[in-house]
């Protein structure tokens, strides 16, 4: 009794962003340009969906190449040794209206930790070519130190140069896999 549907992330209409406090006074925003993932649903809704995503660490982009290179180094992601960030959901439950709570295992630098993310369902729409798409905004906070990213620099006044909590914001659009439509 297989009633599952596989939805693939559309990378052209999706983005994975992060924000970190810099010098405690401002926020630096970055993104990952290359990622892929899927959602597997049972029945018609997204409750209890299984979500997986793989992010290419070397696709990091903070609009400043020296900073991007530093983020790929051993001080942070160590991209040569750990080229991917992965997420696998363990729970995806509707909380209210269009809101869901997603819990899953995030792996960075060979460290896997459970995290909780908030998911807002944005609705569905035909893309004009007969393919149904769904949209989601995923938000959450990850403490980078829990994943072995402890590098920091003190400011002249003794404050931390970088915040420890990273805000995640992903705007995701998915479409049913073409193989399933045929």
C-alpha cells in the first residue's frame, strides 16, 4: 500500500540563508548556493513528511571572498574534509494552521545533533506548465559551537567578535518528481 509522493527541492526557486552577529552590533548574512533535497509525503498533506537536504559547504557566499575562504577553512566548516552539511527529519508535525514543527538530525563537521525548526507552509500553485509546487519558509537557530566551530576573536572591549547562535532561514519550493508524474 504505497501512497507516498516524493517532492524535490527546486534550487532555482529556493534559498538557504544564515545570519550571524558580527561585533555584537550588526548582522552578516550569507547563503549556500548549491543544495538539494526532497520531501516524502504520505497521502495528501505534509504532516509526518520525511525531509532530507544536502548542502554543499563550498558554495558558501557572504558576498566577501576572503570571508568565504575563512569560513571554508579549519576554523569553521573545514570544507575539504567535510564537504556537506546534511539534515534528516525525524518528525514533521502540524502545530497550527499553516505552521509545522520539524525536528531532525543536522550534521556539520562530522557532528550530528538534533535541532528543532519552525516551518511555515506558504501554499501551493501550478507553475503554469501543469506542475504543482508547494512553498515553505523554514527558520531556526543553531549554536555553531555545538558543531565544533569555536573560532572567535575578542573585540577591543573584550566582547566576542562573532555570535554563537546562527539564524537559519530557508525559503523552499518543491515540485513532484517528474518520474512519479509519468
